[in-house]
């Protein structure tokens, strides 16, 4: 079981590899997370390696890789989404949820942690994880994760002739009206909710 710091380091390694084409060094990880000792970084790398998230070649400085066969399957947690006013959507993988038994094939699924209370009457509470199927369209009435400009929110999808309404499941919130001049896209439809407390 990974702790939060190990998950953060794993997400950083993935992001670094995407941006630079190679893994970070132990020193670069230490600088990123203000870990003064290289042994402190090695502790977390050993935790990730023992859990099957990474494999390491200790003979080279950027020898951290991912083992597709031994890496745990799961649904990537890509950050947080607003159930209230939209918040900045920043894809920042923070670990995985092992949902294969519940959802079967997890290809195309991702998870977002909910902030806010606008969907409480749909059973989606602050701190829950919504399990989202990545897709660019949805049927009227489905709960979607939508991107407005660069802000994401989870709401009921209500397309109209001249605009789109994103409707909350809480009487205290007015629908968000999306005009044609607003940059809008659907990131996916909500397939399930996971409550951890």
C-alpha cells in the first residue's frame, strides 16, 4: 500500500518521463520534494519497486522504468473536479484505484476526486471519487465531467437548442449556462462513485 508521498513521487516520475523522455535522477526527485537525503528518495523508490509500480536499473542515473506486466492495473486518479463552481482542470495523476473487479475492463476509465457539494442529491459528496469513462459526447441527462475553458466540473448534461445547461443536483445551485461562445467539451461520463470514508 503506497502512502501519499510515494504516490506523488510516482506521478512526478511519470510526468517527468512524458516531458523529458527519460526518468528523473534521485537528486532531481529529492529537489522536487525537498528530500535532503538520497537515502530518503531511495526509500520511496524501493516502496514503488516492491509494489510493482516501477523497475530500477541501478547502474545508470536515470534508470527508473515502468514494468507494464508487473505494474498494478487500475483506474488512474487524474486530480480533482468541482461539484460546485468549476475549478482549474489540471491532469496530475495521483495514483490508481484498482477497480477491475467492479468495472471489468478499465480501459478508458479514470477517477477524479470531488470538491464541493453541488451533486449531493445524486449521491456524489465532497471527497468522493467519480469513476469516469473518457468520451467526448453524452446523452441528455447523463452526469458528465465537462471542461469550460480550462475549468472542469461534474454536472448533469442538458443540451438545449441554443445553449447547453450543466445542472447541479443541489437546489442551492443554479444551472451553468454554456453559450456558443464558450469553449466547452465533455471529458467523459460518470460511471460510478467511490466513497473512501
